[in-house]
C-alpha cells in the first residue's frame, strides 16, 4: 500500500499480507519529512479496513519502539518481544 499526498508524492507505505483469515502488516512507515503527521496511523487503519472488507478480523504486526504507541492507540497489544540482531 502507498499513501500519497494531494500532489501525488508518496508519504508512507505499508506491506500487507492477507492469508488464512489473518492480516499481517510489515514495514509500516512514512518518509522522514512527513513523520508525526498521522500517516503511519492512516496506513495502518487503511490496511485494517481492507482486511475487514474481506471478512478478516485478526491482525498481526511487528513494531519498533518508535511505532509502538501508534499501534497501541489503534488497539493492538504486545504478545511477545524479540531481539533483532545483525551480523
């Protein structure tokens, strides 16, 4: 999904996967110059609306600390944590 401004510029994106009665959300974000304007929230809500239209009532996502408050505000709750490591 791509969120565009009135001038057509992409301000945010979300990768969504609809499968087995589950919506999984990945890589929800906005361009740095457009952060803190509700774009991440709008992208998440759009994905949830799309899932609801298809009869899906369960969603899952992985959030960074920066996005956690956004998702909690929408109604998500943490069920586990993990450490991301690079090599």
